[in-house]
C-alpha cells in the first residue's frame, strides 16, 4: 500500500546509494535493478561524498522537516501535488459513455461492455482518446463504455512523492479509482508498452472478469533466478547511443542522478515550457505526446521504469499461465520495425500462451503500430471484442 504520511520537507532518497537485503519470501514488488545495477558514479565515490554532505547538513540543522518544500521533480502544479491536498486521492481518467445512456428509449440501460485502456511510459489517457476513440464503429459508440486512465504518476493523475510505483501500487489505484467506483463486473483490457505489464497484472488478479486483453508492443521479458530484473533492464533499456530513442531510454534508466537533473529542468518547469511553446507557435495547440512527455516526476518515471517494466519480468510467466488457464482471450499487436520492444518479446509471450493471437504489423515501429493506422487498429479491437464476426 502507498504510504502517504511523509512530511512535506522529507526529500525522497535516491535508490543507487542503497543496498537492499531481503529474503526470497519477502516480495515487496521492488526491482533488483534499482539497487544492483552498476553505476559509474558509485565507483567514482561521488555518491558517498554526497551522502556525507547530507548527513553533515542534518547534523548541523541545515535540513528542516518543518518547512514545506518540494523535492527536485515536483513542479508544484495541481496535478503533481494533488496527493497532498486530498488524502484520499484517485487516478484521473476519461470516460466515453455509450450513446444508449443518453437515449430516451434506452434510459437506465447499462453499457453492454466496458473497456479499460492503459497507456505506456511517459504518456497519458490522451494516447487513446486522441487517436483510437474517434474511429470506433457506431455499435461500439452506442453500447460500449470506454475508459482511458492516466496511470499513477503520469498525466493528470496524482504523483505521490513517497510511492515506489510498483505493479501492486498501479493495480490497486486502478481498482480504487475505476473498477470499484464504476462497479465493473466484466471488462476488456487494451494496453500499450508499459501499460501491457500493468494490464497483465490486473487481468491475473481478475481472470474471471476480463473478457479479453489486447497487448500492443508488450515489453514481455522473462528469465529465471534473481537476475530477472537486471536482465530485463539490459534487454529493454540497453546501453545504446543510437537511435536517439534508445539512447534516451538508456540514459534515463541507468543514471538516476543525471535523470533527476533532466527532470529538474524540464518536468519540474513543464508549465513554463508549455507557455514558451505556445508563444513560439502563436498559441497553437500542441500534440499530446509533447505535453505528456513532461507530465510526470522523476520519482514516478524512475520507479515505474524499474519496478514495472524491469520488475515485472519476475511475474510475467505466472500471469500468463493464470490467463491461459482462465481462458482469457489474448491478442498481441506488434510492429516488425519496433526498436524499443524487440520481436523476441513477442516470441517469449507466445511460448507461454500458445493460444494467443499474434498480429505482426509490417513496417510499423513502437509508435506507428497505432499512429497513422488508428482506424485499422480500432477495427482490430472490435474484432477481438466480438463486435463483428471474423
């Protein structure tokens, strides 16, 4: 559970300076990649010097826990600090109710189907509402309730400072914010990239409620033993200089303090950058991907990357076994030019779920597997949901 008793002035300690010792039976959902990855800064002694300075500052009384202040990556905007203002905070999500709900002839009729959409890393619910939602058929618009969620720590959802953003944290917040309040007894799941891992964890917890799960570019990485998380980190965010997307992923996943500096400049000041862009573009509406890129904190992005994308490697096979045993329909969509999630991830998933339907999109990468083909993607989802007969 998320602990929300941290005081305003308590800064979040870094992960690279701590060594975590735990028993095999003590599974708190925290990835080994947070503590065991090799760091050039640790080897140079930089972190030891920094920790000594922090200790001296506390000893000399220069660090106070009474005065409210933000940590590096808290920008202070409403969404970033909403967890402070409201003790019982919940996720932000967008609901597109079925037209039958407003039809006088169908008044009081519930949606025949519910669909939960989960976005990927550094995105928000706009990933779905601005792309796929406008392209659904009349039947889906009339009878289906579409629910696009801003995951914990991203978009307009709360970004609690003391949260570890584990799979458990993400799943519990979806339960608390969406499944329970909307009283969803059955639902379909659609996810992209990092959202696929959260979708699998959610589906494995509710196998009797999930009617289908569509995984788009799933970072499905599994391996045995205690090194599963480190292997996933090397495979999904390997130390690469090219292409730029791979370099950025590697940079922000391996070097915690440098990543904090980037977030200090861009994420903490995202409102300023958005105003600058509006000034340059003469108040032109920005693409949602540009806006979403800075709508997070370093804490939420860093921990989600390690504890979900890397940490999820320990659970993927067990989740898939539960879904296969429960007869959940699994549909995988993958681009053959994807440089972020390699084809071997798709092959690993197929080994654990032989009945999964695999749809390989030619000449599509991690983004264009949906972008530029939104209508086709929406139609493919409808086939999976059984709106039409294949």
